[in-house]
């Protein structure tokens, strides 16, 4: 089995596989450990090294933690991430301690400020006793080797964080709809590139099911589109091991879409873009 393609995580980070197991799918569930474990096991067996999670994703951390507890020899090659949506120092720090305990690990490879939505969020995170200080302290102490920010609501707000916060990465939506609407792909990503950040694509298949306005749009095509943009990697939530196999296969044999092919795909989505990007919410 050939290895998955890798890219460096930002300026000084390790190599990570270009596809990662997302925290959505079966991982964003409750009481389904028997179904989650085969998905996690398959991802590890296929050589995927990036594993996404968050405090908000129900039992995802516990599912992953159970696996790492039984397979501690794998932890050294795994890039384990989580997130906190708390905007204050104390709440974020408590989330970090819970994440570390759930994941049976002494550190996170990436800890992210989760789901930045509004200027009120920005003010709270940046302010006195805000979460940004907790993230900086976690990196200083080695409890988080890298810190990042995530968002899918407002590209202006996320671009502000990328430009002004001392983060190592950004997680943002990357799909043909975003190519149509603009903002995340043509403003946030270039700023992240300028700052030398790792760029992680999410919502590659949309918010839930495929972003398919008509026939002929496969998951494979959408994943190729996202990986053809200037990203470090993309994450996809999986519900069954067979989906992990598809994801890993694309991570091994990825060939980029040409610019013309990307534009043609965007044109198919253009009439539906506003409705399909409902994950942006009201801004």
C-alpha cells in the first residue's frame, strides 16, 4: 500500500497527510462507539495522520481516546487536534484539560479557537481574560504544539483573526460554492498564505450531504476540487470504513483539477450557491 501524500503543516510544522478524518460523520454522535471504532481504526490503518475533533462534537474525543488508549504506539505519528468554543480564558482552559483527558494524551498537536462568527466573538477572544491568552499559554507550556482558528460564517471576521492573531493555522470551508461566493477562498486563504499558516479545508462536501445540484457531481470530484486549492489538507467526516477507503485512495493518488475544470465546476453550482452555503448563517 503506497503512502498518502503529505504537506508541511505551516512554516515549521510536521508533514501531515493531505486528507484527514473529520470530526463530523460518525464521530459527531452519542453512544455509537461500536460504529466509531471501525472508522477510526480504518483511518489509522490507511495511514491517515490528521484526526479532527472538538469539545462540541459530542463523544468524538472519547471515541478517539479509547482508540489511542489501546494503540499508544500510534500516537507519536498522529496529528491529533481539538477545539474550544469558549471565548474566555477560564472556559477555554477547562476545555483543554477535558480534551487532554478524553483523548488520553499529554498534548494536542493543534488546538483551535472554534467557530468564530461575530465581532462580539472577536472582542471576547481578544479581550482581557479572553480565550486567545489561554491558547497562547497552552502553546507556551507545550500542551498545544500549534494553535489555530476556525470559522465558516463570515470571511471578513475570519480574515481579521488570521491577519491579527498569533495562530499557526486556519480551518475554513473549501468547495465550489465558496468559489462562487468569494471571501474565504479569495481573501482569507491569501492572507493565511501571506502569514505562512497551515490551511485546512472543511465542508468539502457541504454541510451534510454532497453539494450536488445535479447529477455527475461525486464526492471524489469535490475532494479533488478542494485539494486543488492552496490548502495544506482537507478533512472529511466519515460514517463507515468504506468512506475512509475512498478518502485515503484520493490522498494517495490525488491529481489536481485544472483551473478550467475548477471554473466549470463552480459554474454548475452558481445558480444554487446562496442556498447551499446555508452554513454561513446570518451575518
